[in-house]
C-alpha cells in the first residue's frame, strides 16, 4: 500500500484545481477563468487498489493584496512542509516566466521530489509543446516532466502513476476509501454555487463573492450569496431576478447529486460591506 500527500504549486489559473479533479476522477475543486478562485486548501483524494494519493490544492502563489490574499499565501507556505511530492503546474499556452520561476524556487527548495506538469497542451502543436518542455526542464532538478491536459485528461494516468511511485510504501489510509475530499457536503455545495456565479458574472464581482449555506433539510436548501456593494448585488440579482435564478438553475444538478436528493434551492443575495478586510468574517465564510 502506497499513500501520501502531493502539494500542487503554480501561478493562479494554470489549471491546478482542474488537475486535482482529473487525478481524483471527481469534482472536488471548483474552477474558473477568474484567478484566485481557490481560497482555502482543499484535499482531493485519488483512491486505487494499492494506493491513496492525497492531492493538496492550494490557492495560487501571489503577493498579498489584502487580508484575504495574505491568509491565502500563509496557507500555501505552511503546506509544503509535510508533503511527499510537490507537483509544479505550468500553463503551456503562456510564456513560462518570473512567476513560474518564483513558484519553482519554492518547490525545489522544499527538499521533497518535484514533478512538473506542463498543462493545457491540448490545441498546441508538437513543436510548441517541445519548446515549452525545454523551458520547463530548465526550472530545476525534477523527478519527471509530464505534458498533460487536465481538461481532456491526456497524460493524466501516466502522471498519476508517477506520483504514486514516489509515495512511501506501507503508508496508512488518511481518508476512508470511498471519499474523494476532506470537504463537507455543505462546503462543496457552497463552492458549486460560487462557481456558477463566477462563470456567469465574469469580471464584475468575483473577488467580492462568498457563499454560505444557511439551512439544509429534506426539501429546502437556502444559501446566502454575499457581495460587498449594492451595485454587485444588482448584478447578481439581475433583471427581475434573472441572474440569481440562472445561477440556481446551473447549480441545482450538481447540488442535488451532492446532497443525494432533489431540493428547492433558495439563493438570497446579501451585502456585507468589506467582508474581505474583516478577519472575523473568514471563519464564518469557511476560509
Ligand atoms: N484548454 C485547457 N484549459 C484548461 C486546462 N486546465 C484548466 N484549464 C482552464 O484554465 C482555467 C483555470 O483553471 P483552474 O483549475 O481554476 O486553475 P487554478 O487557478 O490553477 O486552480 C479554467 O478556465 C480551466 O477550464 C487544460 O488542460 N486545457
Ligand atoms: Mg484553483
């Protein structure tokens, strides 16, 4: 039995959360085009007949901008200490630059083996992939370098095998074998709702958005969708409530799959001014 922890490291938006989902074969982390979608550390668990691979999905590396991003970066720094492998994720469609080298330095400095995943190679020409692999290979002394697509799942099985190979033998089970994440159902439901809201509202509200489950029973699931200003509330509610209804419509199938039965999904948009600067709010918001 092999088991252990793999931390994912990479700039915002390179596809870390998408990759965690692909490796686990379950949607444990929400994803979006908006950088900094992942706010807290999430465990994704890939269970095999003779292994348990625990993937640690972290907020992206960045310079702290406010109390929230400061908290996010502290989480990242603390998480490298206790893992068996660091998986550095790069976006093959972008120039591999200073941001990636910053991430790589921290990863190679951690003292644990590093595997590099060159993500988003779907739609790239073989020549383009080859030249990006050369740049990636110069980042440090890695154990393996995998060109992959977390989206199409190309190269995912090979990457998973390599990660498992580096885990200690005779490891223990960290999670029950049928679980794919450490998050509660309520946390996953809140994240699914936040994901749909991010997808629909694009640039206008993302960082100001939080979702809290207020009530959940056999028939009803009530969630507060929290923003910071009245104008953001206006966007989220939409004309005659069209936007919040659409968010609910898109979230419901996944929400019902998570809770295991049909629900009436009631979404209530609330304004809480400056919640991101208020450390006392983080706990309440699950951050
Ligand atoms: N084309 C393509 N897009 C991807 C791939 N992996 C992730 N993405 C997209 O990249 C964006 C950021 O992904 P996400 O997993 O949230 O990135 P994170 O910030 O590193 O966790 C999303 O729009 C994903 O759909 C991939 O392999 N190919
Ligand atoms: Mg993420």
